C-alpha cells in the first residue's frame, strides 16, 4: 500500500538523490564502519551545537571520497540578527574543523523560512515543545502555516540537477496521547491539504518520520510535503 511505504525510497535514482554518498574503494580504501561512525559523531555534535546557539538544524548532505569529507548543512535562525548569526555560524565552522581536522569541507546555508523542509519543521516543533507549548496548539499552528504556503516555490536537488519545485500539498499525521484528553488510549490525528500524488514516481516528495517524547509518552510524527516539478 502506497500510504505505508517511505515515499522517498521509491524515487531515489528517478527524481531524488541520496543525502549521504560514500565512495569507499581503491587504494584509499578504509573501513566502512569507521566512516559511518564518524558521520554519526558529526551529526550528534551538530545537533548539540545548534541547540546551544538557538539554531534549527535542517537537511544534512554528507559526501565521503578520497579520505575527505564534504558536508553541506541547511539551518534556520530562531532569533534573527545578521551580525550575531554570522559570527555564530563562523564559530560553529571553526569548532567542527577543530574537532575533525583539515580534511573536511563544511558549508553552511541559512534558510530564512523554517517551514521550507520537513527536518526544519520537525526541529522547530521540538523546540516549541521544550518551551512548554501544547502539542495540539503546535499541530494546528503548523497546519495553518503550511496552508498559507501552498503554491510557494523553492529550489530542489534532483538527479537532473537543481530544479524549481512548487508546493502542491502536505499531510501531517500524529499518533499518541495528547494533553487535555479524557481518553487515556492513544489516538491518531491526520490533516491534509492539496494534491498528494503518492503513487506518481515522477513527483518530488519530502518525508520525515520521527518520535517526540512528552510527559504522556511517545508520539509519532509523520510529515509529507508534495512538490510539483516546474520544467
């Protein structure tokens, strides 16, 4: 069933590309487990550094070849201040280079709109939960915000290079126990707007499936963003 399959895996190699690329062969061969462990360490360090500096961590593109790492990071600012954020990103870059060494190329890209990718939306939701905002309130605010962004455009990276995508629709699904509910059983809340072409392999879909931990238990969060490719 199309609703129960990760929509990105079906499109890899057709319209969408991998976030991580590892070239591990030839004379410069090294153990794959060492590379993977180093990648996970970098992601964990990034998450901690961005939380300390009030940044939302978005998409991460990891490339390893010839014993060198190329890392592209997209983030959004919770507190917008051009000079302060520029200095902070510079300090983050220095911290990463000092931790890893000179064999890494790290690039930071700031996204002014936190709702432009699924990872930014989820991390923004997690930030609001830390501020003791009600889960139901966060959910409906996300729905209203994304609804106003229908027909908005952004640059996407596909197998054909950079393309322009137009947001056609979205879907949010929450499963778990929520505040202000008399029923102690878990329930599911779904909300969708616009066109949702899950079975069309030529469409571009951004998807995330994560868990949020609250005082009432674990809640599953699923988010789909559907884009139409403008040729």
